[in-house]
C-alpha cells in the first residue's frame, strides 16, 4: 500500500469557518478519523521516531486528544491517561486553570495517574494559543512526570502557542 503523505492528510482536514463562534476557523479532523488509511497514517506520523518501550504513558487532552492519544498508547503498548475538563474525573485530582480569550478554564488529572519519573508523551489534536497544553504540562510536572514529547496533529503557528511550552520537545504534523 502507498504510504500516506502529510499533504494528503492536510487535504482531508475540513476547515469550518465561524465555528463555534465568529472569526474561528475550526479544523475538523473527523474526515481523517473516518478513513482508516488516513487515521492510521496520522498515528504513524505522530509516533515517528518513538520506539516502543520508551514511553510509559501517553497523556491525551480532553476531548480530541483522547482519540489520538489512546490509539497511540495502544500502538506503543503504553498506558493511557486522560487530562479532563474540571469536574469530569471521579477520583482525587490536581487542577490547573488557564486564561482563555474570555474568562478561564480548568483541566484536571487523577493524582495517581502518573508516577514520579514516568516517561510521558503528551498528545492533542491541535495547538492554538498553547494554554491548554501548558496547563496539562503543569499538571504532569506536579506529578513528577518526565515529558519526553508534546505532539500535535495540527499547529496554528500564527498563535505562537509554542512559546507557552518552554523547552519541551514539541512536534506538529501540519502547521497553518
Ligand atoms: P489552545 O489552548 O488555545 O492551544 O487551544 C487548544 C485546544 O482547543 C485544543 O484542545 C483544540 O482541540 C481546541 N482548538 C482551539 N482552536 C481550534 C481550532 N481552530 N480548531 C479546532 N480545535 C481548536
């Protein structure tokens, strides 16, 4: 079978103007998910250079980060940990708030989800301003995680989200 290029994946991402509010160009990855060949290729690209046995847990960010993160974890043979929006996790959590354009948001992780020193790959579908990913990184650092990589399918480069992620190794497959 022909390998799938990033260009082909990019062509399948649907741009939805003015969703969920005016001015936002929403990057809809559902057409990629619906095509097994493309979904598999995104996972292959996301995990390029990462050998099985080098990541203890993949952490996915609510909600589309769960889709890529859980599939990546299964492929690596690693555990999966969800970072969720506040109020969704049933056990004791650490919480981290961050600023949005209007107001703020809070993400949470179970206090026992990651052990100190565990090697973590953080995954989300899209890096915009970086607030969400930076909050997830702060939670993981609180747990003593070693963040091996922060991988995104899409990066909106013009929003400078990279700046919020410090010196962590960040990789994005497709940049706008
Ligand atoms: P941010 O915290 O600004 O980096 O926003 C990243 C989070 O918001 C990710 O979990 C994305 O799923 C979501 N997001 C932000 N902007 C977009 C967009 N234009 N299209 C799709 N998802 C977005």
